[in-house]
């Protein structure tokens, strides 16, 4: 039986630059790294607040190759109690948004969402 989602992978063009973006601009924490040699390295990050959670899902940042391409929608949804505040904070750190904070169509009042991209064009959703 599957018990939880352990990790998801995000393909990036430059791993060191991506780690800097995720830890610096997004404020995530780097908690592990595996180095299997040139072109075979992965670094795990997750939101700082999630680290104490035993079954928190990690994000594995891995360099893209011929069969793995960065860019486009990821399907990742991050949670924030205040999407507008989080958006302003991330924009101040240089994070680019493809959708400013708004009420999602068909959702109840008070629900908010925004979309941002990382350095490789991978797109993520923030939702309240």
C-alpha cells in the first residue's frame, strides 16, 4: 500500500543555479544531495516549514538531459495562508509570476491563487 508521496523531480538546466533560486528566492531548505558523477546529481529541497513534518514531500532538483526537459506546467500546488503577501514577497526576491493573485473561477470567496515560474520556466501554483 502506498502511504505518501516522498518526492517529485523538477528538471533544471543548471543545478547549482536552481539550488540557489529555490533556497534563496523561494526560501526553501536544502536537506540532502546525491552525486553519482557528471550529469547524475540530485539535490533535495522543500519549504522550510515542512521540514519537521515526517512525511513532507521533497522536491528533487536534477539536471535535464536529452530525454528530460525543463519548462512548462508542473502540476505542483503550494499552500499559503496569504497568497497576495506571498506573491509580493517572492516578487521582491526576483521571482517571476505568470498569474497575479486572484480568486480562482468557480471557487468560494476567500480562495486565492497565483502562478510563478522558476529559472527554467517550470510553472507552479500557490493556493490558499
